[in-house]
């Protein structure tokens, strides 16, 4: 008797694939951005200057990015369920270590473990989406995952600020550790397995595929802008937006938290909107790379405004920054579509490695530039320090947009 394969229903896929991975990415983004609110409390408890604060927060990005190539191989070989569930245990351990830290080195180690532990959250979700959903729906379902991450960024703003009235920053990290362990169990138990072709390939063959991806002309056109735009977006939104709002826009702690909430809400809405927009425009044969290019131009204008010290409408700027910055995520879909499905894990993690290397460099580097100016008596740094530092992503993003231009034009002509 031959058993017929049953295609899971849309509801089953939503409950067993989309929701669990969305929960994992929610935690990943909460971890990534929570220091923007908790940084003053942490720095007051454990003395940290701007450079050390940037290094400690950026260590998440360094650890996250450093495992992307082997992560891609693991995802293609063992599947997203096992890989993400296993790594989240390390994130829980890192959150616990962070909670008990008394020295900067312990903070850095705990932050690194968190970065390692959540390194698979987005890439595993994208890999699962490629396995379970049709190509025409990838931008939309990836947008839903990224929307969940945006909600994590929202949770890292005023809700975290409100939680500080009940507990301290250490208590918040203990709560995060418990939630992360619970999420690992949900993923392991709930998500179905779907075998891939990569399991029969040798390690050298799989690394050879990575080299092939890195030589692809289209990949080389997309990669610089994706890395610089998304890297700078993560560095600013994850840490330096809060100090900029305080020292340049002149907001107090409560108003800065509100602006960060608006920024995170704009980002969450943007993740969903850009995915839905590209899905809708795809029916009119508008290339997704063109939609991404438009969004990244808007993002560049926001960073330019910050570099010029325009703090007259901080809530509007925060909303536009978050919404436009979310468009960079479309580059993951562009890259995933450049390769066969069984190589999608390696393609997206290769891009992610470069993005997080740039994000770490930006987060630490912006802090190093800002630290060239002496801290002010009341805390913080002069507005000029931020303005000079932010010209770095402005110039680099502009150059990368020009570099990607031929790919956008070619995609438009070939649509």
C-alpha cells in the first residue's frame, strides 16, 4: 500500500512553522535592541565608557556573525528545527551570565553567548520558509517573521523601561533566560522536519557552494548595500539611537524611550509592509530588488538627517528611520532567489555574516568616534560627535547604492 504525501494546510504551516520561528525572532530582536534602554542602568552599575559600551553591545553582533557560514551548512544539513532549538540554549545561558555579571569582561562574554545562541533565529526561519512555502510568497512570509522581530524591538523600549520600575536590569535578563529556554522547547517539539539535499554533500562540497555564491555577480552587486545599510541600521537602532535622541534631539529619558518605541513600531510595520508591497508589486512584474532600492534610498535620507543634526521632529524621524530601514530585509529574499532551494541556507547566512561584521564594526566604530569627544558633565556626548560619526554610514551607503544601480536596471529591463 502506497501512502500519499499530504501537503500541510495553510493553517498548519502558520501554527507549526511561522509562529514558532516568529517567536524565536521576537526574542532575537529583543536581545539585539534591549541595551538601547538598559545601557544607562548597566553603565551606572558597572562603569563603562562609550567605547566599552559599544564593544559590549556589539559583541552580540560579532558572535552572531562569526558563526553564519557553519550555520548555513548546519541548516542545509540538519534542518532549521534542530539547529535553532539547540542554539537557543546557549542564548539562555548567556542571558543568565549577563544577569550575574560584576565586571565588563563577564558582560562581554554573556553578550557573546547570547549572540551565538540567537544566530539562527532569522536564517532558520528563512530556510524553513523556503522549504514550506512557494517562492511567490517568500517576501510576505519573511515579512511576517521580520514583523515579529519588530515587535521584539518594540518590547525592548517602553515595556522594558516600565519593567525597570518593578525589577532591575539583572531581573530583566533572568526573565529573558527563562523565555528563551521555553522557546527552544516549543521549536523542538512543534516544527516539522523536511529533508533537504544538502545532507548527502561533503563538507568541502558545501564550502565550495559558498565560494560559488560569493563569486556570483548579482550577489556581489547586492551584498555591499545590504551589508552597509542593514549593518548601520542595526548599529544605530540597537544602541546609538537612544544616546542621539538624548544628546542631539534633547529628549529626556521618558521621551527618548517613547521615540525608540515609535522607531521600533515603524520598523515592525515596515517589515510587514515591505513584504506585502513587494508581493503585490510582483504581480505587476516589479522586481523586488527595485523595491528594496527605493526603501534603502529613503533610509539613507533618514541617516543623512541625523548626521546633519536635524532633531526638530524626533518622533517623525524615528518613525521614518524604522520604517525605511526595514526595507533592507528584502535583500535576503533577493539573495535566496539567486540559488537553488537546497543552497538557500548558505546563501542567506553568507550575506548575514557580512552584514553582522559590518554591524559590529559600525556599532563599535561609531562609539570609538564619539568617544574622541570628552563626555559632558551631565552625561552623554556633544552633538558634534554624533554628527561626525554618522557621516561614515551616510557616505558608505551612498556609494553602495550607486554600485547596486546596474543590477536594479538590469532586473527592471528583464522583468
